[in-house]
């Protein structure tokens, strides 16, 4: 069921069950806004980013009744009451686009455009053919020139909402248009400075691009470490798991595309953030995080950050043989990169203490040959003598190491 936007919480973008209103007049799902204030210690409105002094919430009974009423009346087969002739819709789009740039009521006009696009694919196609994307991008770029004006910033967020609706269609031509420098600047700006809702829309656009053939990563890599900090904030988001998952997918695409992006991510603190998220992550998230750590450890700066963290080797080892074959392969690659290119005494000792050596030995008992098994054998041939000399080396493993060394 396609719920009206006003029925969705601006934080999670899910339909509200217990809507409450805060001091700025914005309405949110109760559990989401309470977590925003208490868990994250925020003193701003998530949607408007206005500072607030009162953190009281008031139940929005009227909106709750409207949601319940709409749910009871609308059904999968119910025709839209907004259905109109194609000529009338085209005329309204043309009129909105013609007056949008000069109108003092940009936010309302953009909201109207977004509502039309999200409910009708024909309107969406008509909008694109009318060069609506170019108009929207010109509106959005105003925030880059005058970000201090709140009304202009809100207009930019609403413009992003229109672009977000277009990206959901996953049309190759539309995504290619959105991947050009000017639209990407707007998306990056919203990702860094937008409200919670705007940031979710921005990351959704980037994720849709990540699943396409567009070359958007090269446009984004020049935006500095602030962009990566914003992406890492979304990765750590505990309220919207969708935003967190999308941010991980975007980071994988960006870091896979260039070494420059990996260095920027390391400077933004990616290694530390990812290591701290890894222990409690589920299978899908663990695999994405391990892929990112593997990419980062391909750089000397990434390996150094991994070792300096203190719990990097422990976190990676914990996932080995406990999550999936993919996670085990990635874990071995990470340990191989650190063990072969950064084989300090401390690293080798931590691999013993945290059980890396024991799990690597277990992998040798797997039948057949593989690149993962080859890496394990090479690691033992490089470091078995060092491990055997360590005071904390378990006696029961000495025979196994002797077999490996003689192989």
C-alpha cells in the first residue's frame, strides 16, 4: 500500500503508529524521536535542524485517526482519486516548472511535483521529457550558494525529494543524468548537511546508482573527507537499518572504484567505525563490513589503522568460521594482508591471543585446494617459528604447526 508521505515518520520513513508532535510543529513516530533526544542527545529537530529547548512531545490524535481511516478505506484495488487526464497533468507539470525558479513558494511547488511523480509513472516520464531534472537541479544548487537561508535550504531538500522519486524507477537514462557533477554536488550537500529525511533520500539515490552502470563514484571522490564522515554516520545509524545498509553498499562501490577514496575514508575514521560495528553485526552487515576492511587494508594507512585500534584482529577473528564462507574468506584476506605486509611482533602475538592461529589451522583440514587455503599455508610458513617461540603458544598446536612447516 502506497501511503501518503505525511503519514510517514521523517526519521525512519515508515508509517507512524504513535505520531507525536514536538516544539517545532513537526510530527514523528514516538519511539524514533524519543531515541533521537535520549539516546543520541540531540537538541535539534531532525527534519528542520532547528534548535529546540523543550523536548516535550504531544500525541497527534488527529493524524493518527487520519492514518487509521485511510488504512481502512484504501485497498490494493482502490482507484486513485487523483487520476486525471494526461493533458491536464502535463499542463500542471509545465506550469509548475515554468514558475518554480521565480516562485517565492518553492517548497510547496516542489512538494506538489513530488506527490504527482510518486503516484503516476506516466507523470514521471512526462516530467523527465519536459527537462524537469534540469530545473530541479538548478533549484537544488542554490543551497551551495546560500546555505544560510533556511527557506532555500528547505527548497533544496524538497528538490532532493523529487530526484529521489525519479531514482526509484531505476531508469538507466535518469540515473545517468543524476550522476552528472551538478546533481551529485546537491546530493553530497544533502548527505552532509540535510535533515534526517533528506539524508535517507540522498543515500537511497546513491544506492540506486551503485546498482546501475553509471560512473558516479568518480564524481563523488573529490568531495573530501566530510562526505565519508557523513556516510559513516549513516552506517552507524541504529534507527534506520535501511539507511545503514545502503550506506555500506555505497561505500563498497566507492572504495572499490579508487585508492583515492580508500585513503579519504581512512582519514575520516572508517577503520575505527567499522571495527566497532563488526562484533554485533548480522551476516549481511558483517560481510559488507569485512569487504570494506579488506579494501582499506590494501592500503598501508588502512593496515596501520587496523593494527593501532587494538581490537581489529580480535573482531575479524570472531567472524571467521562463525558467519559464512564469504565472511571467512574475507577474514583470511584481511589477516593475510596484515600478517604479510605488517608482521610486527605485536600483530603476531595478537593473532595467537585472539584465536586467529587456531582458526587458521582449522581451515587447513578442509578438503581440496583454494586460494584461501593457500594464503593460510603461506602465513604459517612465514610465521610458524615466531608463533612457536611465543610464551602464550598452546602446546597442543605445536604438532599441527610442525606438519604445516614440513609440507
